[in-house]
C-alpha cells in the first residue's frame, strides 16, 4: 500500500469537537505562545487583526528524509484551537510511522491567518526533531532486528518537553521497524513519565555506576539490588573496576538460578578510553576471526574498525564476553550493550550479528540539529495559490 493510498482523512478541529486531543486545557497557553513565539509572527498577527483576517493554507515539510511523527505537534495545535474557540483543518499527508522524502509535505494546516501565524514557532519545535529521531530509531532497529532496545535518552535531553518528544519518536521509529522488518524494537525507556509510549507503566533499568561505587564491588551491588528488589530481574554493570569478565562470571556464579532462568543480564558500558578486560588490538582481531572472520576482511572505515576491534564496547568485546559466559555454562545469561550505540554503530553490529540481547541507547537523538528543522510556508490565501519563489513544489498537492 502506498502512502497516498493510506493517507489519513482530513481532520477538522476546534469548537465542533470533531477531534478531541488528550492534552488537558491550559489556561496560560496564550501567555506561553506570546513569550515563546518569534516576535515577527506576533507583529504579523497584530497587522492582520487591524486589516482583516484571511484563510490560509500552510504546507509543512522538512529538507531531509524522516519518519513521520506528528502526534505531539498535532495535539498541541488542536489544544490551541479549542482554547481560541476557532476551527483549524489539519490534513496529514502520511500515516504516523511512514517514511517521508526530503521536501515532501508532511501536513497541510488551514485556518485564519490571525490565529495560525503565531503558532508556527512552537508546532515546528514539536515536529522536526521528533521526525528525525524516529528516523534514527527506525534505522537502528532495522539494522539490529533481533535485539531489543531501551530508550535511555532522558538525561541527554534539555528538559521534559524534549524528553517527551524523544520517547515518542523512539516509539514511532520502533513501530515502523516492527512493521517493515519484524524487528523487536524498543521495549521500554528510562523514566515513568514517558513509559506509556512503549506500553509500559514505569521506566526500566537496574543500577548505575554510582551504586557499584557505593557498594564497593560489583558483586556486592548485585546482592544489594537483589535484597531490595527480590522479584525483579537483574542487570549488572561490570565495567566499573575494569574486570568485565571476572565480575560477570562472579555474579553468575553467585546467582546460578537466575542465570539458568534467563533472569540475569550483564551490561557492558566500557568507555572508549580502554579495552575490555583481556583484550587489546591483536586479541580483538583473534576474537572476531574465531566468530565472524568476514568482519574485518572487507573494506572498513576508521570508525567501523573502531566499532569492531577498538576500545570500549566493541564487537570483539561482545563476542569475547559471550564466549566466556557460554564456556562457563551460562548460555542463558543475556548481554546488554550500551555506550555510543547510534545508527552507524548499530549498522556495523547488525552486519555481523553481534550477540547483543538488549541495546541501551540515547544515541538516536540527532547529532546534527541543523537537520531537525521543520519549515512551514503559506501556499494559499483565501483560496488563491501563492508561495514564495523556489517553493512552488509545495503546490503540487495543494
């Protein structure tokens, strides 16, 4: 089915109540708009109020391919329509989760210029970054379809608004990857506030490095966690003391029942300043030669080689840990990998089927924020097509 065949129906929003967004009414929304919108939009609003309103149609688009993630932006526009007791028409050009090409309109927004002109700044903020983040999440899940993902981006966000956008984006990209590649995708995230995007009631995660420092040993941290949360599965960080394999095996031997049931996971989060215990460049090559000899026998960029045999959580490190766990009879113990798992690293790991059960990532967040900017242009005034020179392509579906 093509995007045009499954295009959502036109939505009329406003006082007729045809569509009601879940967001609660915000009595201070006008103050928020006034203080956070671009000033020239406010001046345009004042001019239109003086000389008379017109009905306009905006085309909203982006300059790069994205996965369409409109919900938060659309919900906000609908909320404003209710607050202002006006009617807006929102035509979504694609279904949520669709791939959209650069320059293709994402949606058309129609209503009085007086009530739309000062909204552009805020709804673009809620649209562009989400669409790019969803695209990154989609690619990562597609490249590693057999691995589950956890969205651990919250502490890398600038605040709760961004955290909500990013969690929503990960859920949209993940759903698209499940649809297109039968991928496991994102199964949860770090905070309770946005867990609902992943069908969860609460955030997920067990222990940070600080707990291991507090406990004084990796094993003791695991024991403390088990004592306080006896019914929970356990994921143990093993890089704090630089004894990834030693500490992983120690914990497995301490909790053999959990290990045999698959309720115990080992998390590798080694930073890029050193190799995982027992590895160096030569030994890293040896590990890959045993498991995936093709990995380094093809052209690889410098960054790809770093992901394969470099410091930190490399492919060699993951195979190395899996190898030792299996040798010790802990085949059911799962491996959680984190540290720098963005689209490129996931592509490399997926290309060699690295044995990663779960990926903890916040690196689907855009690295180049200049790519996240959504743009809106008025393409019609009172039914007459009119757009600035160079943007005529927006009229093709108008």
